[in-house]
């Protein structure tokens, strides 16, 4: 079976996957890199606020951060 690739916002709370790609330019990539969100990193969705609230994620079973839903839509996750 082929791995499924979806936007981070499409993950359900508690689900995890690996960062596969980004839908954005250099500015977005630099911002995500500074937050520790890089290709190949494991990410777990901790919580999601309704409407356009922040998405809380855990990176590599280590630290948690909250990012805006607009940014989360641009992060492509590979789910096994």
C-alpha cells in the first residue's frame, strides 16, 4: 500500500506522520525551519481549534508548539 500524503490540518487529534513537503516559498521554509519543522521529522497533532484557531503539534516526541491554521495547511504530512 502506498503512503498517504495529506495536509497537517487533515490529521486527526492524536494522529502522527512524517513531514514530507511544504507548499510555500523560502520565507515559509525558513520560518518552519526555525520552529524545528523540517522534512523527515515526525509530527503528532495534539489539538486543533475550531474555525481558524491554532493547531498544536508535537515534534519528534519532544516539544510542543502551536502554529496558525494557514501555516498548517501548507505542511504536507506522509501518513503510513
